C-alpha cells in the first residue's frame, strides 16, 4: 500500500484501484458496518438516500416533543452535526446527515445517533 500526494487530495492506492480522499474529511462506512451500527441503535434506520440516518420519536405531550427537538438542535449545533428536525404535535422526525464530502454514513454520525437515543 502506498500513498501519493496530489493537489489538495490524498490518494490511497491499493493494487490498481485508487480512491481520492479529501483531507480532514471522515470517510463513509461500508454498508455492512452501517447495518451493524444500526442494529445497536433501536429506532434508527438508513434514510432512502443511503446517505443519512432517520428516526421518528413520539412523545406523550407536544411540549415534551418541542423540548426534545430543541435539545437535539442544540446538541447538533454544538457538535457541528447536520440535522433536519420536523415537529408535528407530539412527534419529532429526525434526519442526520454525514459531513459534506464523506458521501454517506460515518462513525461520527452513528455516534451522534447514539447520543440522541
């Protein structure tokens, strides 16, 4: 295995296959690893795009849902995590996106989903 430097990119060369990597961007996980991670996260599933995690949470009261959505938004902002929240009554739908450039689910994204429960 060898490493070559090109303008702003690091290339990892394995045999004949070269895969460009953006410097400082976490690489996406293979689908098997994503499925293993999701198995340990009840309620979370892979978004149809294959590049995000998705979950719906139901609360007893709409106020509880709003407080949890606020908590999730604040936590995401503190960790620079891309998140989409939809609040409807006592239901919150959460979609977590991996870092730009990663092209999918990363270990950090699974860890953030774990924090949200």
